[in-house]
C-alpha cells in the first residue's frame, strides 16, 4: 500500500511547492534577484490534489482542514486577511461530516473539504457580512449569496469573511472600516484592493481558494499585488445575488486561487444562470475544468497560432519600468509557446478611468441609499427622521464611501446628468466597440494588471487621484463587461525577495475557457519563479 | 390622514431592535417614530392665510366659475395590479394581512438582494395600455426614482421615467344623466409600471410610527391623464371609468377603499379666455369618487375666490390634503422647487422588449371594454339609464350578456336585473356573483312567464327563492305545482264555487257594488293557490257576475 503513495500525495496536506522547497531553499529566496534561477514546481491544483487525497483516502478532510487552520492561526495576526473567522471547531465538524460520508462510501461534492474564504461584501447566512462598513457592523444576512450557496452545495467549507475596502470602494483595502490587511510578500505593503483580504488569504495559503468581487479591478489588482491568480468573469456569468451592490452594471463576483486550475474550477462551481439575478446569463457554462493538462503532456509549442495583442497604451509612460519588463518577459514567453504577439492600440483606453469613476459613483450613490439605519445595520439614536438618516449615514460610512456618494449624487443631478452620466455611458459604448474590434483581430489581449507592484501602506491613502490612477489597467474591462485573468508572471524589486507582478489576459465575452486554457499553459511552462511568499515558506509547519 | 408626513422619529425602547428582527424571515419589523406635534397642529401651522369658503359662497362661486373662470384638471392614478406575487420578488400580497408577514430580503431591500421582474406586470401594463388606446413602446426600461423615506426600503423606487411602456391614448365615457349626461373623451398622457412603497402605521397618540413593508414591491401602473377635465364630476367619472376598465380587464380589483386605485388630482384655474395655465395645486387623500368630485369643486371655489379677490398670488404650487370630515382641502406640504429624483436606468433589470406578436396576441385576447359594451347596449335600444346601469359593473354586464346570449328578451332581462335582482342584492349586500340565481334560470323564468306557464306574480315568488337558494325554475314549478291554470272550465268551476259560497256579496254586487269584483277575484286566486291565469279569471268572473239571473 505504502509503495503506491506518491510523494506529492502524502505531502499534499502542505502546499505543493513546500514539498520540494525545503527550509534551506526557502531561505535562499531571501536573496532573490530577478535573474536568479529557481527550481520551481509547476503550480498544481490544490482542489484536485485534495480531491485525490480524499477519494484515495490518503488524507482525511479533517487533516486537510487542520493544516490550513494551523497556518491560518499562525499567519493571521500578521496579515489580517479576515474580518470574521469561522470557529475552527465548526470547520472541523464540517470536514468530519465529509470524512463520514467518504467512510460510508457516499458521494461527496467536487469541492468537498475545500476551504474557501469569502469577501465580506458577499452575504453568508451563518456569518456576519459587513461589506467592510461600520454601517453594517454585526449585520447577519438571512441568506447565502448564490455563489456561496453553490460552493457549499458542492462541499466547500467557508472558513471566514475577508477584509476589503468599504463596499469595494478602494484599491488597497485600507478603506476598510475595521482593519488594515498586510501583503504577505511584505507586511509593510498593501495587498491591493478592494478584495485585498481574499487575495492575501490565498497568497498566504490560509485557504485553498477565495471569492472576491471586481467592479473596476478589485480582484485582478490584488491578485497581481499578492502573486496569486485572479479571475474576473464576464458580466452576467456569475450571479450577483447576495453581493452587496457597489455599481450594479459593473460588479462581478470573481475568483482567487494559487493556480489557474483552481481558479477555473472555482469559477465553474459558481457560474451559470440564477433566477434571482435578472442580469445573470442563461448561456451554458462549458466545463472549464477538463482542459487543465499537466505540464508534461503539453506539446512543445502549445499556443501555436494564438493571436495575442499587447495593449500598447498599458505599457507606456505611466507604468513602472519593472512592471513593463515583466510584461515584456511574459509576452516573450507567450511567443516561445507559439503565439503571435503584436501591439494593439485602444485609443479610447485613457477615457475609461473618468467614465468608470462617474458611472461607478453614480450607481453607488443609489445602491447605498438602502443603508439608512431604518431596517438593519447601525442606527443612530435620534428623535427626528432626517437626523436619523444623517447621523446613521454620517457615522456609518467612511470618507471614501461618502466621497463617492457625493460624486455620484452630483453626476446624477438634474442639469448635470447629460454632461456626466450620459456622456460616461457614451464613452462606455465606445470602449465596448474598441474592445470588440481588438478582440476580433486577436484571440486575447494582454496588459499589466496594475501600473506598479504593491505599494506601502499609507503611501497613497491621502492621494485619491493617485489611488484612482492605479485602476487604469482594469476599469476598461469592467466597462466592456469582458472576462479577464490575472496571473503572476514575474517580480520587481522590493520587499525581501521582490514583489510579484501580474499579467492580465483579456478575452471575448463568455470566453473564460480560452483565458483559462492559455493561462494554465503559461503558468505550467513559466520557469524560474516561485510565487509562494517567503513568510509561508519560512513559517515551518512543524 | 394616513399619508400625513411625520418628520420626527424616535426609537421606542420597548420594541425589538430592527436589525435583530430583520434576520427573521417573515418576522415582525418595527421602526418607531415619534412625532412631537399632533398632525392637525402641524397642518394648521403650515396653513396660509385662511380663506373661508362657506357652503353658500361655494355655490355662488361655482356659478361664477362657469361665467368667468375655467378649471383645468389632470389626474394621476395608481392602480395596484392583481398579480399573484409582487413585482420583483415572489412574495404574495394580500390586503389586510398582519404587518410584515408578506416580505422577503428583496422587498425589504436587504444588502445583496436583487429584483427580478414578474412578467405578469408587463402583460397587465400592455393590456391597460391597449385598452386606453395608447401607443406601446416596444423598447422600454425601468429607472430608479430616488428619495429617502422609511417606507421605501431601497432608498429608490423602481419606476419608469423617460420611456413609459404606453403613451398618448384616450378614454371614452358617458356622464350619468343626473349630472347632465353627455359623452366625453379624455386624453391619457402615459401609463408606466412601478413598485409600491410600504406603509407607515402611526400610533394613536402620534408618538411613533411603525413600518409595514407588506405593500412594498407590489406592482402598480401609474396612469397620467391629460389636463382635459373641467369639473369635479368629470374628474370623478374619469376615475370611475378607469376603475371599470381595470376591472373589465381583470388587472386590478380597483378598490379605492383598499387603496388599489388611488387618485391624485391637479387643479388650476384661469380666467376664461386666458391661454396660459394657472398655478396648479395637487390634492391627495381622495378615497372615493364622490370625494374626488367634492374636493375638486371645493378647490376650484377656493382658487376662484382667491383669484377674484385679487389674492391670486396666494395660490401656490403645493400638495393639499382632502379632509373628508371638514369637507375641505388643507396644505400638506409646499414644494420648494421641483424635487430632483435623480432618475437613472435601473442596472439590475434588463430592458423591457416587447415583440409585435406578443402585443398582437394580447390585443386579440382583450375582452369587450366598457365603452364598446355601452355602445352595443345603446344600439340594442336600451335607454342610456339602463345602459349605464348594466355596463357599470363588469359582473352585472356579464350576467346580462349571459341571459341575452341565451335568447332572453333583453328588455325584460334588463328590467329583472335592474329591478328585483338589484334590490335583492342591495338588501342582502351581495354582488351579482354571489346570488344563487344562474343566468340560464333567469332566461327560463322570463320565458315561463312570457309563455304563460306561470304568472308574473308566481314568477316573482320563484325569483326570490332562486336568488336565495338556487335551483331550477322547472324544478320549482314542478315541486310546488305552480303551473298556471289556463283551462277556462277549471277556472269557471272555481268561480262558481266562490260565487255560491258568497251569496251575500254576490247580491251586493248585483245591487251595484261592483267594487266587489276584486274581492271575488281574490277569492278565486286564493283557492287556485295563485295559479289561475289572471286575465282568464277576470274574464270568466265578469261574465258570471254579470249574468242576469
């Protein structure tokens, strides 16, 4: 029996990379330089590995959960990914139930024993859901978001609710009403945002995968900052039911994983029409999960003929030079894999940012009206109705949220509507058209996920315009409603061992399949990088 | 009174904390508000220099109006739709059920909840749009109308702004004869779909208010008329016709008391000959057609009185409340300029796209509408009084149609329905759907009388039995042996019997007291148990009485 156990399997209670990179090797990463050759193990799907272990009964769900909970306990005080953690006993109890089922030879879901973290603006019935806002401090929804419900139905265990910029409004998770989350690669830096907690949790392997939300880049930019894979699905692919609305026409629930395969499996689990969301698509969801071939079975030029357009506006002046060279390196790698990379221009690209901030603020000013202190959440103690509204909202909302409500209210006001909201909608149409053209000539488009790697906590806090400018790479994709995958492709100097840089791949509407396929091949064939933060490699699991 | 605005709010310490309760599905939801002033005090305070309009001056000014002034009246009507579930969630709505028992995360506006349109709302909107002769927008959309109020859970109402589902129609009606009669055609500006808000329940002493969200999210159609009406009665009849149309279509119960049909009226006046409109005043709290009529006439008189006394500047753009008790309108709130609702397209709902086939399908399935019905009855030769009576209530009209389609004499059927049947319904407080007499039995009854099988008198007796207990005319006639006696020989026998039993009266008759004929006829009828054919009876009786012996 023992002889049949593969090394990877018996170690699979630990992240895959740990199996080969022992203590010494991990330490050597501290003297990282971008030219340093590192022996890496291809990203392996944690979900598939857990499933294999459970089905073959080499590991129990309790053992898997235990290993993650141990790491969570150890790393959480420094990183602060979570606003709320499920009781460990409760997690273990759910794991035990899975083990019992396996013992009884009963069918378990494809996500059985997979620990999932959920961004706190996504409703969970058995845990608080605050959206990172004081106005919902202690609020517990009476229902699970559709995405959460689907995950639970497939056997996943929700391990906690992750930190975020209040209601998703921010790019660094510093606008959370409750705490600051640190970047696992360098604790003095931000994890990105607004889904910073979900990205940090996956990066620090505190959970297997996590859900985030992406309105203007809130999954992709933190994925880039934290060195994990982030996927923003096509608008309508995943039900928004249970996602606290920020900007309804742009919001999507997105996925984080430590590999493209995990991200794809997670997306597959939550995708598809939902009768509770009128904007969710009725399109059939292809089985993304069948295409994650192992690296060894790939052809020598597996992306032969793939037309890749590098958006030239994304690699010009405003971009960090380290990021630019990482992206150029990624483009070269794609060429090596057989694809044809050309530069493509999207002239409307720079219009995206102002259009996005007008539309998102306008919709948010409306979506946040329901937080009035009357029915739920924090209610100020007042004896007059208008004072109740004013005090509840003045005390409940943070300054970034208030600023966006003000901007949005202004943009929708009589006399300004045409100049702002309507004009921004026209820009949106232009952007959609230009993407359509570019994606007609190319199979995918690539760009950096952010103009820089993770910056220092506090660095941009008092400079909202600089913070907003950081969203330039991602907002256009939301305006066009397209799917985009961000995966780590290199490093820039910074932190102890360098800071990860994410490559953004943009696909045609509802063609997540292609992005996942290309992303998986890219990831499996990328040599010389290790995208596990040193904190974890160091943090011995004795 | 119910819609009086409360500007003060206070948490009641003994009521459950809202957040805690909201977690419970179908739980009780409280928000308590405290008012520091009584309602009337608030209203009195806001009132402008008072204009007293006595009953006497009212009729005087009304006279004056017809000479010197013209009133311009437009109506906004909200019709609550008879859908099984609310507009954007699957909660049922039943008027009068316990507060907050028909609510869910969606109609409570909980974080993360999304609206999904009930397709019946579209169907009903298209029906009403077509019935009101409107042009339908094949591509319309929903918009958000934003304002804060405790009965509006999301902080915005899902409505339609710049592209309503139906526009540019009209409605035909006939004024009742007691108001002078006459045909009218009033323009319909638009029909649009929207959701209702919840309700505030104010405590008896005005200390606090509670929020009931049962009604939140119930589908409404708002119908905006052109400013085509000139008098209170025209406005009231417009509303009554709208009620008939929605009831004929089956899209609403149109019940004003329950608030299923609510009218807000805009009234302005101008001197005859002036082309521009005067300042318009909105009147709310109109719970019946007669209050629409009276409120408008009061308001016209008030405005004319102000204008004619040179105080035209005191007519300001405001919302006034009709006080049924005092029979007057009072200031509710003054508008500080135009409210900015910051409308924008509802991003949670896809556009509403109708196909021509869909519209045609509904068009072809429309029932006969009140106006068509009235014209048909009129053509049949019924008087306008009868036409209006029969077509007024869709159920009465259907009943009448059911009898005449089975071959009943329409004039007789109309008389029975408007006479004894209507009287019975009124006494017993029943609707025509609740009476036990089926239309086919009314047909049979009419035919039995016409053919002489039973007498009219017996017919009436049977009618009340059928109305209360049901059954068939034939069965009752048989059961009670009620077939009319038309055999002269049999009647002659009875007459002979009566004459021989009453020799004294016979002598008196023959002595010239001919009034006694009625006595003899009554006696014969009594022994025939009312079955003797009255004509035959009288003929034979007279013959026998006048025989010279």
